[in-house]
C-alpha cells in the first residue's frame, strides 16, 4: 500500500504575496484599524515586515502609496462589476448579497479608501464616487430604469451600513439567510413589475 503523499503535496501552498502587496496590505490594515494619521511610511514598513527603503523602492512617497491603494480599489471594483454582470444567480442577487461587509478584499479596500477620503485625499473621494457610478451603471444596464437602479443601490448601501457599522444589530443579515432571500425576492418582484409597466 503506497504511503500518503506529504502534506505539502496534498495541498499546494498559497503563493506568498509580493513585497509590494505586503506593503499595500499593511497600509490598508493600519488605515482600517488606526486611521490615516497612524499610517505613516515607518508604521507601514514595520507592519509589512520590510525596511523603509524596501517600502520606498515600491512606493516613493506616501502619495504613491495612496495611489497604489486607489489603483487596487479600481481593479477590485472592475472585477466586482464583471461579477455582477455574469453572476449565475443574477445581477441583483449578486449585488445585494455582496453589499454585505464580508471582510473581502474589496470591503477592506473600500474601508481603507474611506479613511483616506475622511482626511486630506480628494482623490480617495473621487475613487469612491467612481465606484458608486460603476455599480449604478451596471444596475441601470440590468434593470433599464434609473429610479429603480437608485433604489437598489440604496438598499445595498443600507445592507453595507448595517453589516459594517452595526454588526450584531437588528439590521444585520446573513447573506444566505431567509431574510436576505426575502429581500432579494421583493426587489426581484419590483424589477419585474417595473418591466411590465
């Protein structure tokens, strides 16, 4: 009887993030947990486990680090928009379920960018606006009705607010719960009714 393969052969190990990604992850983490003032180059390098010189090799300044995070957000939003368009369960179902804060890479990038937008980074506010426009445009594309798309966006905003800022509160919904299924069914009924009108 052959022996079992070593554990490393059974499960391929996840690739280690590049130093650049570790720096962005660290910057994001500090922004989320401590805010922008704490997200210095020194603190980011320490959190990432790289030297300040290593950080500066990838990001020559804090502005370059901010730009790197915003580019990360843009890339994640582009992926999300494509997932909305191609979701097997349908665009509305995907959009509403993914509106919950599930601590995904996109959620973390949004929260970190929000911290920057609260400070002195107008380009972060612009990135958040562009994110909203991208989602709105794909929802309009799906439902063909601007007012209905805005309503769906506001429902998504409410789901996110409750899951991100009031965890465990009355409005918190599990993405696979009967409550969420009812919300999606109600929105789907509204979309179908507007299409018939």
